[in-house]
C-alpha cells in the first residue's frame, strides 16, 4: 500500500490497484468561471453566512455551547447541521487563497471548533441532546442519530485537516471516534446506528490518520446491518433502516433514501481499502437498479413521502415524488466513489444529471433559500414560503424556504458546492480524466496543467489547453456524455468524430506539448425523452432535454389562460431554441406547439366509459420551456417536466 | 318543525322542507340475502368479537377502566376506538331479533357502558389520556382529539338509544356534551378540535334529545373553523386541519381526508336543521370537486401519505394512493346526508362505488383482517401482514393485518356494516325510494312493504314485489346507476325501457296492489373505463368495470411468468366474461388478451431519446381480471386496476 497523497478532496482512497482513478484536490482543480464557479462564490458570500446565522438563530450552536444549560432546541440531531456546515467551511477554506479573503471564514471555524471542544466530554463522547439529559447514551440506536452526528463531526474534522493541516478538530474527532470504538469495536456490540453515515466517515478518518481500528469499525458496522439488529418501533420497519437484508445480499436500494445511499458510500469506501469484491458487487447492483428503475429524470431519488424512501421499481410519479435534496447529494457521493473504483463514465453521467438538475434546483438563484424535497410536477401554485420561520420538511411550498426545522439539506448543499472542484477531474499515472465540464484549471501531482474553457451547459464547445506538460506521453480522457450524439474533437485544429471507448471517455494519447489545444464539441440539440414503458406515471408523455439540462414548463412563461395541467405537445411542428436572459442568466429556452385542452366536456366526472368520453377539444398555443433548475424563482407557479403527447384524434 | 320519527338509523334529520328524503331504520329495512347480508352476519359473528378481543388486548378498554392506574397504552385517542365499536354494537342490536340471538352483544355492551360510566368525571368530562395525566384538558386542541373522542361517545350513545330505547349511555353522553357546552358554548372559546367529528354528533344528539344547545354548539364549532384558530406546530399546516379557509368560502376538499369529510357531514347536518343555504352550497361544491377530481375509480380518497390528505386536482396515482378506509366511509356518510337533503341519485351512485369497491376491499373475506390504506396498484408483492402484532398504519403490507396501533378503521367498518340497512332505501309522503340493490324487505311508517330479490352485483336483475300497500297511489323510485345503459323495467310483466328522471331514478307512480311485481334489468356488460385526460398517472390506460364493480388484475390469476408491470391490453380481441367460484363466492371474471412486454432492450436506463427507444416487443397472452374487492386474499400478490393500452406499433 502506498502512502496517501492527501489531496484536499472529499474522498481520498489510499492508492491500491482497486483505485481506477485518483482524486484531485481543491487546490489542484480550480473552478474559474461559469455556472459552478459562480455558485461556489455565492456559496461563500451568501449561503455560508446565511447558514451560520440560522444555526445561531435556531439554537443548533447554542445546543452545543452548553448542553443541558437550556432546553435543547430543534431536532435531536441538530449537532449534525453544525458539523456539516463546518465541513463546508473546511472545504471552502481548502480552495485556497485564490478563492478570496478567508478571514471571516477562519473566525467562524475557530469559534465553532471552540464550541465543539468545550462540549466534548472527557471520554470523547459528544452529543448535545444526550448530554442535555434528553436521552441516554447509545440506547436508542434506531432513532437516536448519535453515530450519525459523530460521523458528521468526523467528516468536518477530515475536511478541516485536509484543507488547513491544523489538527485541532481532528483531535476532537479522533477522541470521539475512539469513544465509539471502545463502545462498539471488536464486536463488543452487535448493533449500529439507525442512520448510516459514520461508516464512510470512519474510513476517511482511517485514510487521514492511518489508524486501522477506524477501518475495522466501519467494516463491522456494515457487517452487522441487515440482521434486524435495530429495534423497530413506531412507524418504520427494518427495511427503512437498511436492516432487513445484509448488504452483500441486497439487490436494490430500499428504505430511507439518504440512509441507503450513505450506507453504500461506506460500503464502497470499505471495499476500496479492503478489496472485498462482494461489497463492490453489492454497491454496483444497487446503483444499477437505482439508476435504471428508481431515479427520476431530474436526478431525484426517493419516491415516497412516507419514510422519505425509495419506492418500488418504476414508481416514479413526478407530482408526488419526495426527491429529497440530500438523497441526490448522497447519490453524487456514491457515484463519485464508484467512478474512482471503476473509471466508468456512467457514474459521471449520473453526477452530471444530478448536479445540473435536482441539485441546481434545490437552491434559489440568490442562494439563500432551499427546497428540502423537489417536485417534478406542481399542479397548483402553492403559497410562497414564509421567510422568517422554519417550515417542516414535508411538502415543498410555492417558493424555497430560507431554512428548515430539520435543516439537513442546506448544510449538505454548502459542503457539496464548496468541494465541487473535487468532482471535476481525476488523474492516473497515465494521464488526466475530465468528468465534468466547466471553465477550470486542473493540475496533477505529476506536474501536468490543463485549462478548460467553456460556456457549458449553454454552449456545446469545450476548449482544453495543455498549459504545462512533462514531455512524456500521457492520455487526456474526456467524458462523452451518454446523452450526446455526434460529438467531434479537434486536436490542434484537426477535427474528427469523438468516439468514446467502452468506459465512455474519448482517450487522446500523445506526447502533449505546452499550448496544445483540444476542442470537444458536444452537440446539444433540443431532444425529447421518452420514459421506460413501465413508468406508468408518465406514460404517453415526453420530457424536453438539451445537453445535460432537463427542461420544464412553468406558468410564468406561458400565454395567459393556459393551464399546464391541460396541455398536450403537438409534434407536427418542430421544437425551437431561443437564447434569452432569464433571472440574470443567459439560457436557451425551448419553444413548442401545444394543444391547450378544453376539458369542459368532462364536467363532473373523472372517468368515462370507453367510447363515450368527450372528444378531445382545444386550441393551438405556443409554450416556452425553461431549464428545470430555474423553476420557482419568480413566485408561486405551476410547473411540469413531463408533457403529454397529443395522440391522433 | 315536526317531531322526529326516530327510526333506528345513523342519520335522522328532523322532518322539515329541507329534507328531500326520510331515512328508514334498521328494523324497517332488513338485508336478507346476498353480499351485504352475508357481511352483516360475519360482522356480528366474526368482526365484532375479533374487535372486542383486540380492544382488550391492546389496552384500549383498560385505558378507560381506570385512567391513570397504569400507563396509557396505544394512541392518545384510543377511547374513540372503543366508542366506535360500541356504536357498531348498538346498530347491530338495532337490527332486531331477526338478526339472531343477541345475548353476547348485550353483555358486551353492558360491560363497556359500565366501564365508560365509571371513567366519567363528575362534571361529565371523559378522556382516558387526559385523566391519566398525559395531557391537560382542552389545551392541545390541534392534536389532542378530546372533542373527537367525545363525539364518538355521543354517536355510540345515539346508536344505543335509538336501537334499544335505553337511556344509560345517552345520559353519559349528555353529561359529556354538557361539559363541552359549558367550556366552548356561547362563544366562550374561539377554537375547536383539530379533528372534526363532534359537529355531526352534536346535531344527532340534538335530534335525539331536542336540546338546542347541542345544535348551537355544532354550528359554533363549524363557524369558528377556518380562521387559523388552531395552533400549527409540527408537521402540518392549517389546511390539514381545515382551518385555513372558512367553510362557507371553501371550494374543494383539502387537508386530512377523514377530517375534511367528517366536517362536511356536520355541515350538512347543521344545514338540515337550520336551513342555512350557504352551508349546503359549500358541501355541494366540495363534494362535486372531490367527486370529479379527487376520487379514485375504486372510491379511494386522499392521495397523499403525507398527512393522509387530499392531493391536488387529478392527482390520482394508483400506486401511491393513501386511500384510507375511514376516508371512504366518511364519504359514504357525507353522500348519504346529501342524498337525504337533495334526493339526487348521484350521491347514491357514489355510495355504491364506495361500498362495492374500496369498502368491500378493506376487509378480508374472512372479515377478521383489514386494510388501513388501500392501493389500486401493487407493483411488488409485499410480505404478508403479521397476525399477532399491530402494525402501524403507513404502508399496506401484502395481506390485511388483524388490527392496527392506530385502529380507527376496523371499528369504522363495524359500525358501517352493522348500519348498512339504513343506506338502502328512504321514504317520503309520496312513496319509497330504493337506492342500493340487495335482497331485502323494506317497510315504511305509512304501512307499505316492499320486498327486493336479486343476485346483484353479479346478476343484473332486481325483482321488486309490493308485499303490502295501502290502496292509495304512491311512487316507487328505483335508482338507475350512472354506469348503466339500456336499463329496462317490467311492471307485472309489461316491459319497457327504464328511463330515469333528472335525479337519476325511475319513478313508477300508480295505485299499487299487494303482489304487484316490478323487474328492473340493469345490463352490466364488461366495459372499459377511460380516465379524464388530466389524470396523468393513468394516462393511456383503461380499467375494467362490470356493473358497480371495478376489476383488477392480480398475479395469482395470470399465466406463469407474466409480470403485471409489463402488460398492455390488446383491443383487437373482445373481452369476455366467465362465471367462476372464487374465494367461496360466485363471481364473473373477465378474460382479456394482452401483450406481455419484453422490456429487456431498456436494460440500464429508465429513459431514452425519442426515436432511439427499443421497439415494443413481447408475446400475446390471456389474462384474467377479478373484482377488485377480492384482491389480497390469497397471499401476497401483484395487482393493478388500470391497464396500459397497447398502442399501434
């Protein structure tokens, strides 16, 4: 085993022959311009101060300041919101001086670490709800979230240590981890936490410290699960907790979506360090089942409000989807690990779909309001979210609320956006792989430096310049997205078709010279997407996509009087594309012809006997589709992603 | 105002000119043979003893035996389960000696009344959870269910008093109601209960006792609602509690389905006694909106698991429907009140759909197991329900559980089935109206006696004999169901078309003679039903119906290897009907041709670009559809009501 390279990246597997691709850190990949770079700046300038204020306002920090001094406020796992925000602050620091002045960030981090340090008990235990006397230590494993919270503390510490090299928070996290090892390690207990999370955190802590007991405990907590070790009381069954079937036997994702996916992140992390093939096989099976049968077009996961959980295969209703933001973030984390383990572009395809659609839609364009769950069809405009109180998670209101009583999503968004550079590119001994397209600079430990320049996803052209190379041959691998047809490549001006290899990448191998230019064209005409015939909820409907973007029809863009619940796409006229500024962004909107249906003949009934139903009637209108991620930024609205297709009358 | 006639019926409005039809009591309408009579017998012989045993087993009776002596068990509103069962026992007693020996019932009723009498505080207050010290009286109005429980106590007392004439339980209920009047009446408080129910109970108590303060309080509790008088904490908003909009301004049903419908029952009851047209208008508007846009084909109501609530218009997913049994029962109660108020057959049509489909499916053929919520599409067979524990309500398992921790549905079924005779027919000064078809005898206060004989819903023929008349002219009104085409009528052998009047009834007016016979034929060929084009979830699908029955495809009836998630109806071959015994019942099953689709070309993805999707492939098979109400009686299964239609390839 080689020593870790310690890039400032969210997942840093040790370099073994299991690791197909090696991550690059946030100082190695710098987002410079465009969609993600802008969001990353807003994440620091707007979202992080917003979150810090709310964590003070809602009591989450106070809970830790002096556990038990005042009644605990908010959810019993509110510590995790503080830790996740702290993790985001860590990654944001890790982006380095180029990201801008960091004094305020540093102060905030120092203050939070001070709070956490004081709260920790002498034996390393730390949980403000338990220490406040509201529960007993490690007794309510199914619902208590104690290991979940400590897992997020560990992740925050790993981020802080990787980003700054400072050991303060890592020391706290190690003491907490050691406390858990003493309680659970060496099979001293046979149970685990109802909410997986600590598994991947322990592997990361092992990577950061080299301490094998953390890896051993991660493995143990995965191994015990699935034998109904958690006491099932109240609303949810063992499957909800991923405690119905051992992970090595599980074929598909079940239960609470975030839990299922966090668990699989830990499963892949343990595989990467131990090499146990059965773990990777299970993660691949479950990912494949999820991607083919339980993922919405916009990247949403978890069909069901009940238990925030995965539905059955092809149970994908766009109006009733739960689609928790955290579930899509967890899927990005899982896909990233599988990409590192396999080098297969399908995982980067899934990340792209998730990033540009659901994740982008989870946050307002001002970046200070959030959706906890994300519909793909809003039939009736709902009232705008209040701006001064924290709604429950449940139903998404008409606009994004500023915070939540269960505030897991906003800090999860913060840590993801702050560390986004870590998901763009990887390296191997033989080259550089570019998975996501943005204007960025990419530097590898070997000394190669590549610059990308693109207006993606609006523009189809990605320019790559080799800014520095080492004179030896290496391979530049560029992902050709699964949605793309007819990609072309030009190397120093010589153009040809871009035919990806089996893993989905165009591999360009040569002795590169400084200044060499590569231009990848990914044609992105407007296309119509049809659902698998088993997806009953959107049968006879299509969606509009362009490049990586899923589109939607939203009421503010339509002619007066058009009810989006009563439109049908007319295919006798081609769809057209039009550049426009929308909400301060240049976008391509899509214009389409539709039947605005007059359903008045159906008055009084939702059903009719075949042969007696009213004839289809209505008038031809022109509608406008916009990128899905921009919806609900202009007040309450009606919205739909899938559009019925008018059938011949 | 005339004095009440006091039939032994669940709703007995005072006779005013608002009352279009007058109810008949359980001794006046006797179910003799067939579907409902058999269930009514099983209700007494199987379901009632089963329920009494579970109420003892789960602590619900013990909670009342000595509140506070032991920790309260089960839900904080478990008293209501006892009261609803007691109400069912009352109606069952009320069916009279013809219904069979009643000694055990009488003993059970006496024991329960004794328990309730002892639990009641000197001032009339009664709530085992509050008296046990777990909450304070009338403080948690949004969630406490205190008035809800007392409402059910009142309903039980009204049933017992009507059925037996004995005053014991009525005295208890009056003392409880007086306690509520003292606390809330005369606008002393501006709030109400989070769970409507007591409104209709107070009106019934007014009808039974003549005490106007009960009617006044019912009106007050309706009037205060809708002004956000309930403190919204936790998961649910004001709309969930029907506290967002005053009832007179409300246009559609919103929020928790059972609450919305119980409230509307009270609204119609108050209208019937006060004549305030705005109340009836609101109830009609909401009923019409519900029926046209928020009711499933099988009579299910409440699309959403989240909040057990109504969805938006046309949000009717068959796989994710919540469809609580109690919501459909509440809709029957509301439709019945509107039928009495208007005399319009559309309300009886709705009751028929609810009775023969969702309500019939809510209970196992053995009548000792129940669905709390009722899917109309089950994609994956789920494990059978455990028989020895009480599951949560949430997701319906593969078979019906014997009881629930939140056990509102089984007692609701008991009281409905026990009082079913009350929903069959009505009378006016001018005649008799038959709304539902079963073999029964119907006697009116005027001395008319009519006998009906039918194998409905299997058979299309309903024979009616005038067994006794008074020599004067009167009108026999027979409902022609909305699904029926080509009905015929024969009076003493002379046949002609049965053309219903505007209200949906065939009215036969003559000087009837003893022994006159009428034969109504309601042709019920198998038909295909298409959904309103705005019901996205079942677009391009059809359902099979025959007469009042909705059909389903269930896996045990299909050829080996057929996956019901991958079938499409082939319309090039007619559907055929076949008589068969199924689960001990003679039924008509429906045979159909279908494409068993081979979706293997879609491997790995739930989406494809239009034009690139795999060609439709598969093989022709013959499938069998059975009445929906029989599903899930042969172990875990896959089931669907709506079937995709194969489109031309």
